[in-house]
């Protein structure tokens, strides 16, 4: 069912995902939200230490890219629980292909109605991920200006889809509420099947918001501010757009 429910995406399909994201999340030129979820497992035989995470339980990591319809676009399954989100993503097949420019992503484009420079198409992530020209993460620190605070709010609105998708997955397949009593290789097979079935159900039945639970982010790891200047410029440009008449939301000032 993978070819049907989680196919390799073409540039045209990425563009359609971005249109839906802009409509539902008010974040233009967005191709999805990225996050990782620790899946609790029983202590593996002989090799438990690699699976023991900072939350003091054994796990494997489900790394996912999710669209605005709560569908898993890409998943990477089975990384050791001890790994950070950033490291797991960078070592994943999708992360490597993104870094090498091998995905069929759309080129930068102007935002309709906005008289500014072209924006690249990006993925949204939390503070555990490094900033780059294809991945937007929040501004760090406490002394943020108004543009930065609004950007963080708008990014958070866009990221909620991946958080809700994890909640829907766990509530639909309730084995994820307790440690899975299988060896890691078999847990990976279960996870792959569950993600494919999740997409199948989303396509067939749509989204039942009662399925979603509040999903708590992992403690974000703040990276030093050593990202490349072009990536910081992209983020600053989005922040400026969100404060412009063309990009602002009527209620955004009440959310910061």
C-alpha cells in the first residue's frame, strides 16, 4: 500500500501541498512540518543502552513530515532513542536527500499580492532542528522583537499539524499508549504499517478531531546561532511578511 498511501512526491504534488498549507495554516510556501516522536518499547535483549532516551525509557524514533491534512508524507523509522531529533533527521534518507538537493521541490517563488523577494519552499520544525534555507525553526532567546515573536507564533500554528498527526496515530492504534512488547526490528514493521494505515484512513474517512490529543514537544535543544546567513535572511523575510498588510492575521497580536 505504500505506493498508494505514501508515494514519492512530484514537484506538482509539493505545490499542491503548499497551497493547502497556505490556506489552512496561513503559512505560504510551506511543504510540511517535521518532528520526531519517541515510541516506547520494552527493553531490548542485550542492546538496551542505545534505545534508552533522555526521558528515561526505551524507545525508537518515528521521524515524520506531515501535511496540512495530517497525512504522513515521509517517515523515517527505527533510529535509536538516544539520538537527538536533529541527528536523527540529518541521518535519515529524507534528510540526506534534502541536504543534497535530490528532492523534486519547487524553486523559490513570490507570494501572491506581496511586493517582496521570492521565498523558497520550506519545512517547519521546532528548536531541536538546525536552521537552513529549507527548514524554518523558531527564533531563540527571550528578548525577541515583535516581528520575531509573531514569526514564532505563525510557525507554531504551522507545526501543530505534525503534533496532531502523532496524536491521531496514537489514539487510532492504541498499542502506542503502552510500551510495545516486541524487539526493535518488529516494532519498526508495526510502525511502518501503522503510518500507511493512518494515511489510508485519512483519505477514506477524513479527520475526526476527537482523535487528536495534545502532543507535548520534546525539550527543544537550542543550537548556537551559527547558521548560514542566507537561512537567517529567509526567516527574517518571513517575519517581515507576517507583519505586512498582505501577510498579517487579524488576531495574531493577541497570541503573543
